[in-house]
C-alpha cells in the first residue's frame, strides 16, 4: 500500500507559504503551539498529521491534530454533556476557579490540562488511561458529575520517511510506502472502547457515559466492522452511553494557504456500550469450507 503525506506540521503538504515552511523548520505543532511530538524510531520529529492513501481521501493519523481550534472537541463534549457557556479549566485549578467566580465550571483532566486519570483493570494490575475526564463542579467547587472522552485516530504502517525528507528539503511531496493500520479497529480500538464504557457505567456520577472522538474515515471503518450505524440504536445520554463524535476536514475552507485546514463535526451519535458490544460480537462468517477450498486450490485440485 502507498500513500502521500497530506498534512505536514499542521499545514497541507501542498501549502508552499512562508508560514507553512517556517512552522516545519521549527518543528512546531500549530494546534497546541508546542514542539511536535510525532517522531520516527530514531526520535527525529516527523510532523505528519495525516496521510492520503492512493484510493481515498486524507486520514488523520495524529491524535493532536484533533485538538485544532483551541481544543474545540472538548468544548463540544462539554456542551453536549453539561450545556453551553461553562468554562473549561485545567483540573488542579478548577475548584479555585469555580469558587472565585461563583460559577459552575468544567475541570479538565488530560495531557497538558491536569494529567490523565487511570482506569483500573481487574485484580488491580495495570490499567487503562482515558484520554480526558471532564468533571462539572458547582459554585462551591464540589463535584456534580463527570464524563470521559477518548480521542482516536489511526496508526500507520510502512514508512513516510521519503515524503518527510522531500517536504522538509524543498516542499516537494513524494509517494511513500505509508499505509494505515485498520486492523487496530478490531484488535485494539473497539475492545478498549467496550471495556471503558462498561467500567464507566458503574460510576455513580458518570451519568452520560463515554464520548468517542475520531476522524470520519475511522468512524466509517468502525461502522463497517459493526455492521453499519443503523445497528447502533440511538439512545438518549445515560450512564451506559457511548457517543460517537466524528470530525473531518472542512472541504469548503480547505484551500487557503498559510492556514491549517479546519475540522467540521460530521456525526454525533449516542448509543449504548451494550449495542456496540452486541454488534462487535456478531461476526459475519465466510462460507463454510473456505480453508478446504484454499488447500485444494493450492494442491491443484478442485472440490467435489
């Protein structure tokens, strides 16, 4: 499989503006205004936000790319879960903020906001981190309720090193051997989503469940694995909720040089963890005796 780099240090790879070149030269991520964290195995900063496969549109491969527009996705979660016009405050500062302003606020726990919070596994060994916990505090700084949010893009296979080198050298985009690891949808993404959703359902103050934030192509692949969005019956927010919040590149504002491509929300769909688990377990099997047919074909024989 082959693909090209589509976004490089926050800008389209075909953006030749001075701003795009300068940002790449400084290895800065414009979405968080800090050094880019995406690296090759030798620790070289790669700056790759999204990959475009030959046969499809671009796919975001860096989770931090989802935090465009000053963490808009977190604001969207907070609005859906708790209502509009609540300040999002780094967790350690939230109690003071609520009391001082005599106004409810959202304490945010996650990378760069107050540290990630761990979900324990069975028997107390190891554990999963959730990317984000958004906790609503009242005017006295007391915890009223909370939700969790996961941000998931997709890992890459192969290598986009040649594309990185040519973009950095003269802003020329070349084909690479980079592909997308869609197997992770079944192997890692969905099992963790189900587990975390079930754990959160047992939390007394987690009344609206888990929010799952992902790019449009990842959502489409998940829905294909689950048999289609129609199988995930829509439910109102509840402790067992899994709410899919889906974003894609805004094609109407995509071609402005010297500006990152904005994201737009395309889907917001709330179902339950049990509907997701049911769909995940309902595997569509191939025809019977497919192994027998393959063996016979390899032997130069035909099935009776």
